[in-house]
C-alpha cells in the first residue's frame, strides 16, 4: 500500500484485463469500502477479450499492449522505497489471465531480473468452464515455470467445497469464492515475525517465502491450507487449542487433505530405515504426501508456546534437504480476522501431482486428435510449442513423483 495524501490507503497494484467491466467493478467495490482504494490511473483494459484463447492473449494482446502495461508497472515500481518483487494474480482457464498473464510475467522477468516473482494461479474447475481450458493451463504453467520463482495455486473445486462445507453457503457466488481465497492469502501475507526470536516483522515477505520454500528451480509449486475456516457467526461458539490445530494441519499435509473435513487419519509417515537412507521414497505408504519444504504461520494468543516438533519430523521430507532447512515457522500474537487462534500452511510438496497429471493428460488427449489446434496456430502458436509445453510439465510431474 502507498500511504499518500489520499484520505485512504491506495493499493500499489496494476489491474489488467481485456474487457473493462471487471476492472470498473473492482475499482468501485474497493472505493465503496471506504477503507482503501485502487489508483484510478493504474489499470489497463480494452474493448475486446481474448476469446478464451491463450495464444490470442500471449501472441496478440501481449506484444500489442506491452509498452503501456509495462509503463504502468514501472510507475508503481518507482514509488517503492524498496522493491520486494511482484505478486501476479491470474486465472488459467481463459485467454487473458493465462496468455496475457504469462506474457506479462516474462516481461517482468526481463525488466526486473533480480526481483522476486510469485504467480498466484486460479486452477480451473475439473468439470470445465472452458472447452480448451486444459490447453490454456498447460501453456500457462510451462511458460510460467521458466520466468516465475514460484507458483502458488488455488483450485476452484477446493475453494468451492470450502464455501459449501465449511462456510455453509447455499448459493455460491464468485464473490464467496474470492473471499475465501483472499482470507487464505491474507493469513500468509499479513505481517508476521519470521525469526525464532520474534523481534521484527518481515520486511520482504516474498523473498522470505522463496528462501523458505523453493530450494530448487525444478520444484516451484506451492499449496496453501488455512484452519480454522468457518462462518463468522459460528466463531462465538467455537474454541480452538493450539495442539488440536497443529495436529489437524499436520495430518492435512501428510494425507493431502484440502480442508478439515474428510481428513484420512490412517495415513502415517514412512519409517526411515537407517540402513537405506536413500530409498525411503520407494517404500512410502500409498497416499502419503512427501514434502520438500513447509512453512507454518501462527496467529493469535500464546503463539510462542506452540510445539511444532511434529512438523520437524525428517520422514515428512525428501531426503536431499536437511530437515532443519525444510521447515520454518512465522508467528505473531496478533489475531487474524476475528479468529482467536489460526494457522496456515504453505507447502512445497506433492499437493498438486494429481490435478497436474489430470490437466496434462486431458490436454494431451485433445492434442492427439488435433482438436481446436487451428484456433492456436492462427495466432502463431505452433504444434512444436505444444510439444515443448507437454515435455516441460511431464518433467515437473516426474520430479515431484520421485520425491
């Protein structure tokens, strides 16, 4: 945020869309809140969308509007006393978020080679919003993997489930979905003490996040879990203990549960035999979710007395990283969003293997029968580009599978 002469804080953000409707809605919703707003000049839109076509966003709109968009970014970057990096929020199913999003990310990498870039990606509904969403997703992910430092993923299906089962919402709107996502992101990016001693708030949350969670460029996929999550009117009747929250969060991690409901409590960490240190990935129990690195964030009272030893268990992690380096905790005694105690987990693990494998498989089946390829080639994306993207993502799948 930029605290200037305005009566309310102004978000340091650039909004980009190929259609004006969403941007004008976003600007007015923020302004109506009365507590903050977007800069009226810091957005870019056109009269025509990308027609749900990644190639149109990437190869046509991107190059055509690059200068204007990057000038807006430059203007915001120059207002920073210290540029921590870029947090880009984009969807994968359509054409603009995915195609233009991937293009702009590449431009950011070229223009700011030493800045951190974290892409926040909205993963499409499995049943499908757009017929070519799997193509758009494969092309997006493979390009982002080259230019981004990490990809933080929210799956629409999972958020929808949280709205229905945790928030008890009957008619789920995009606003409800966005509210859950915003809550989860806030639970990570609100200020927290990063050091054990807890003497100073992080001045560079993006950099600290990368340092903690991305030890190798082959592994950039981050998942986010946050508990408890419930309707505000239920909070008064609920009490939470730190041991209970930590126990649930750890089991959500190792059993790859998306939310508190339906956790498989049968899943246990593998026993690491001292005689065969390198083979623990081959004898792991089915459904056990191996981690590379985890970050737990605690907010609320008594945070400094919480025992996090269960997250330091070496059997949770891959064998090539020291467990001391693989786990970190951030804490703050300040409560978050009316929750007396709450905790979040950002994890670089096998969280996304299944959805990723799914998307690549579906896209490959369509590609094999040449379905809709002509829609992409007319904007300059060749079959060769598709094959490169498949190869890149199959490598990612293979790397995560072999943890």
